[in-house]
C-alpha cells in the first residue's frame, strides 16, 4: 500500500539523517523515495547557494566565503529537506538564524534571505527572495511550522526590505549552474549531518567524526579548516582540510539508499568524481 511504502521510506531515511520519524516522513517525495533531493526549482537553487556559503572558508575559499555561513558547520544541525522547504533543526535556532539573515549592520549573510515570521518553539520562517525558496530554523524536532506567531527579538531584515547593492553584487559573483549541478551542490548541503547506520561513512556536520576513526583527519592541525567549492556550468570542484573525509562526502552523494538518484561515483588518482547526467563534482582527496 502507498502509505506503507512512504512509512518504510521514512524509517530508512531517518536511519541516516538523524531526523525523528515525523520529520523524515514530511520529506518523503510522492514517488515514495527518500526525498532529500526532491524539491521545487527555486528551492533547489537556494539549497545550492547555501552549499556555496557553507563550504567556502578561509583564504582558499571562493567569494561566498565572505558570506560567513561556514560558521554554521560548528553547530549541531539536523537537516530535514522537504519539497518546498529546507528545515534546520537545532537547539540554538536564534544563533543559526543570525548567520542566515542580515540584521542591523551585519552583512554579509546569505544574500537575499529575509525573515517572514517567528513562531513559538523558537521557530523562524525565512524566505530567500531571489528564488522564492523557504528555510525554517527551529528547535522543534518534527520541524513543523505551526503555533503562535511572535515578534522577533532581533532586527532581522524582513520581506519589506529589498535587496541592497551588496547583496546584488554577491549573487552576481556566483557563476551559472546547470540544473543537475545544482542538484549535486544542494545534495552536499542537505547531507551535511548524516551518517551511514552501517558505519561506512559520516559527514558529521563537517566538524566531527561520528564514527570516531583514528586516522588523524580533523585533529589539532585542522581546527581552522580551509574549504573551497567552486566551478561553473556543469563542472564543479571541492577541496578542504579537516573533516569530513572526502570519501565520505562522495559516498553520501552516491549511496544506494540515500544518495542522489542517478549519481554515480568514479575515482581517478586523488579525485573522486560524482557524476550526474552531464554534470560532475570533483572532490579532491
């Protein structure tokens, strides 16, 4: 029965994602697959932009490093993607939101992100104006956007605030992305807090190793990691120091249970290639 298939998919998804069952169920797509990459076009584009902000850092980073979103990878965030929403579940939603939405004189943040509403349970409903995509930051484990509307304690920019010239320049600096390339980039962002229940790979919010391996990656010398995720069109490259292990990110994107549908993995020398249609994401080891 369809409902049974959806429930099975939710249980399979939450085993990797760390979501509770209700959150995972809300993200299962109509075809009863895991739904991690099933989203409206605007949502997919925003998720890809978010990846550029999260995974560029330091002097080696591409221009989105200046958005300072990489700080979010030191928070414990359960990522719960849905068709028309990306949900960040965190015990520090106020702080997470402050890194996403411009407030006061604090630019940069994610260019074009605005506060739409605040609800109880410290739940922030955000909208990315250039794409129309939705992002919810909440302490609710189910990720639901409901409850009593409240006022914000912070002077976040709202939908009444148009994009300023700095934000327009920041967005203009981002090269064009093919649709399948957007899917791959967005795929990194929505899988940043996942772990294979069989212990084969883990992404660990990009700051710790849930598998507690002893090979040394992510130890003292990597406490100030450098990251670069950049490219154009259908060709993109990623390289970073510290955690997670590059092979783990590649494995997450191509996993048979929760990977990007249709993605295949190849290895050439010290490069993993995640290939989807005509697009490729090269992950340097």
